[in-house]
C-alpha cells in the first residue's frame, strides 16, 4: 500500500480509504442496504491487513451504527495511533436535529466519539451544505468557535474538509478563512 500526506496535518493516509457507509444495522437509519456487524468486521480486518489505514464514516450512516461497528472493529484489530478516522456532521440522527449550528456540531462530535469509543477523530467533515446560514463570515467565525481546543472532542481536530458542496461555495470559504487568519482548508 502506498501512503500520502493528508494536507498539511502531518497525517499519512493510505491511497485507498475505506468508506464505511455500508456498515451498519439494516433496521436503523435510512440505509437499508447495509452489512451488519458480523459481515462488516471481516471486511474491516481485511482492509487493515491490506494496508488501509484511513476509514471514513458519518454520524448519520445507519443512524450511527456505522460508527459503532467501525469503532469496535478498529479497537479489536488496530492501534488507534495507526489509523486515521474521519466522520461527518450535518444530517439529523436520533435526538439531534440536522444542520451546522454550533450546538449541532458540538453535540454531533460528542455523540460520534461515544459511538466510535474514541477520544478524538482525525478528520471532521462537513457532510452537506447548510443553506440556513448564508453569510460566509458568520459561518467561518462559527467554525473557528467549534474548533475551540477546550472541547475534548475537537482538541485533536486537525482540519476541516468540505464534502458534497457546490463548487461555487468553495472559493468564498477559502477566502474568508484566509482573511480571518483561520485554519486553512486542506482537503476537499
């Protein structure tokens, strides 16, 4: 397996990332076509044995059961420091409304850490565009508040990525981040 730097984070990730949307309990959430834990574990183990160290999940995949399965598998088959774990925020889950408000971001990452059984995630991704917060500067300042090092969940957050956003939205976000001397967007 070949590895590459993840932006300027110091993390090295495998060229292949294992997307974990198909791991989860079929009766939970909106993804009916998923592999339950007993079918998912051998796939995660095989990925690790093949050199994959990068795992991508989301708070909403099978209403969080994807994170639960991935967390247990990585705890069983890998050392935490040897893997890079990414999760996403935006969609509603049990007990959490959707969107990118500060409250939703903070609650979502706390919930994700509990489900993953981890102290930190390496990569927090914005899963979808939030049309309810139209002003760029306000959005970016909120993002900086979310990255408050005092939060246990975000103390190891190394970067924020933008996923599934319209291309026209990316340049203004990068510009505002630079103007506010904020963390740079390292991956898209």
